[in-house]
């Protein structure tokens, strides 16, 4: 089961990074990050790769 929203929020909080900071790095709105974290929408593959690079994490840590 994919847990992107929960994991994204947890990783972001653990690294003390705001939604706005992530949004600016990705070129999306803060609301988009909020929607991802609440599993309302999902990032496209390009932004998923960027999230992995920003957080320096494994794709499995972000998705599962």
C-alpha cells in the first residue's frame, strides 16, 4: 500500500522543512504539497524524483 502522504509529511517534519520551502523548490504551490500530504492528489514522476533528491531518501521510504 502506498503511503505517500503520511510519509511525505513525516519526512518533511523530521527535517524541519515547511510546505512552502518544498513548494518553492519544486515550483508548485504550498497547497499542492498539502494536497499530496492529505492524499488528495499525487505529485507527477518528475516531482517525485525531486522530492527524493531534496530529502535524500530512498523511494521506498517515501512511498511505502
